[in-house]
């Protein structure tokens, strides 16, 4: 389902939108508005995930043992790689 809405734009912004449509970047003004709104919604969702991660990590930070284990596992995984000599 779709719903039509009315949007008022300043002349300068509308001219920029029309240039993008004329330049074949977007098929229509509506497509530009949808794409712009989707970017805002996606950005907001990504920020919400970042905030949740930060809050969770703040409540349950890695311990020194966690960091030692992570470092050891990272070094082991690098050592296990079949690296070719490049020199």
C-alpha cells in the first residue's frame, strides 16, 4: 500500500531535485523523496543499533581476561593462516 503526501520544498531544493531527475539519476521527484526518506530511516535505525550496543557494552564491558583471550585467539588465527611470503 502507498499513501500520497504533500510536501512543500523551497525553490532552490526543487531546482536541485529537478536537475537530478533531468540527469537521469532518479526517475521522478517522488523517487527522490522516497530515497531521501529511506536514507533517513536507515540512518536512524543504524544509530539505534549503535546506541543499544554502546549501552550494552557499558553495562557489561569486556574484562581483562576477555581481552587477553581475544588477543590470543586473534594471534592464533593469524598464525594458522597459510601466508605466502611476499618478500
